[in-house]
C-alpha cells in the first residue's frame, strides 16, 4: 500500500487534502497503528469535507491551524462519485460534481428544508423525522460525517464480496478496526459581499455561519446500528453577519425565507431543542438585536470564532 505522502499527490499539494479513497480506508484500518505520524498524546482527528476547497480556505483565513489539530484531511465528494459511477452525477460528464442531497439519495437517505420544518413542526413541536436539512452549516457538517461512515461501510461491503469471490481475507472492515479516531466535519456558509447578487457571484465573500460535527470511531464500534444518533454538533452564527442572507432567488431553492420573523437558518432543528424557537438578544457593534431562533445556535463575534472552534474539538 502506498504511503500517505505518495497518495496525497493525487490532490492538492498546497493544502494536503487527499481525495484518494485508499488513503481514507488506510487511515481508519489497523495498519494505521504503524503510522509514524499517528499522534500518541492526543486523539487523532481526521477531517472530512464535502468539496473541501472553499471551506478549508475560509477556516485558514480565520487562523485555524490544520497542521496543529488535524492528522488527516479528506475531500469525500470525489470519493462518493468514484463509488457511484452510475449514480445521478454520471450524466453530468467527467467533471460533474455531486450535490450533498444527491449523494444522500444515493445512499437511500432523504433531506428536508428549513421552510418545510417550520410548516410541519410549528411552535417547537418535537420532530418525528430524522432527515438532515439542506443549506445549513451544522447539518451539512453532520451529513458529511454520516456520508463518511456510509462510504467506509460501502467500501467494506464491496471488499467482503471480493474476498469471498477470490477466497482471500477482506482488507477492510466496518465498523473500522483501527485506532480510535475522531471523524470531524466542518462546513461554512459564505455569502458574496454584494448580497443582491444571485448565487454564483462568489468573490469576495464573508462567512456568516460555521457548522461542526464529529464522532469517534470507538463510539461507532459501541453503537454500530445507531451511531448516527451519537454525533456531536455545534452551530455558530457570526454575530456581525447574523442578518445577511442569500439573494431571494437562492432562498427559494434553499427553502429559507429571511422575511419570516425567525432566523431562517435556525440551526436546522437538529440539536436537542428540536424545532423550539426562543427570543435571543445580543449586541453587535454597540447595537442590541432581538431575534427568534433556536436555543442550540450560538451567536459568536467574528473575533472569537477561532476560540469557539478549537474549544469544540477537545482532545
């Protein structure tokens, strides 16, 4: 098997984010115990992104030190395309890219929207579904953690069939049989500085939200049937940009509506408070604001975002 340094050459040398599926599998396998750079004094963290470039650049611009906190970094979007060569993205040609919802559907899972949740569960009703919500940083991060596990399980199932056909031992396993590793996904919501422009006008941008989700492989091994229920989540709304929203045309496709008397990305109702809404009062640049949103969302000044993030991924 190739080394990490050899495999990573298939992706960006500048940010060392690999899109090599064999490297991902190796990092969670028993072979990882032999890695010379496996952290010994803290829990190894593997970060997985859905289309890594934009999110990683935004986090680096805020000063997040990937070399300090992260052992391995992967972009799973091209890996899922590799595993589903006849999937929904196949008709888009060799450069076609999966949307997160398309990948979820490939694995038999559904997604919902913010607007649909507000209509279905008014006044803080308890949710009766487990669908992730599109276009919210925390649920995009959560979905990426889930897809990472689904991808590793899918690879193990294919490998098991191959091993039976060839009469050889399987090379992979699910749940994984390597060291205890934290699977961490990070997602940013970035808007163009000119918010009157529709989506696609991407530069320059600012970050309005940061979502985080993670689970340890020991937890997955302890709960192989319902490990999705044990993912830890966090949602930061950047205080200076709390009231900045995408163009109305984008909102229609995203299922949000900034004219409603609630924060339109109310943490996607994926936290312990479900669809509950409450009034939140906070101060930005000396001005007090009161808005209705989920108690699970945290309003974080831009200058404190890095501290918020590093505190959320304790080792």
